[in-house]
């Protein structure tokens, strides 16, 4: 459990939606622990993306994601990463 706490120190969760046409642009901007999770939405032209990123880059990352076509961006704190 302590190891899980140490792994998340300085990291946040990130969720966002992106259209199929902007998916590559948005994915090129996203760092993650391994690779972002991409899920199809009910419309086959939209995707939900989840990733774990360094909190210190969020201030610069969010405007870039918006410019690349991301929508509905949510940043949230993490309790554990196991």
C-alpha cells in the first residue's frame, strides 16, 4: 500500500472526450503510466480517454488538449495506484 501511495505522489487522473478526427492529435499530447485508456462512446465518432499524468504539467497540458479538440476535461486526485 505504501508503494502505491509513493507511485501516485505528484500525479492526477485525467478524463476527456475527443472526436475520432482529433484522436491522434490528442493522443500525441498525453503522457501516462503505461498508455492511456481509450473507450468508445455511444457514438462511434467519439471516444473517452483516461490517463494518469504528472500534476505539474496540467497547467500547460489542458490548453493544448483543448486546442487539439478535447472536450469535457476532468482532472481528479488519486488515492492509490496499485
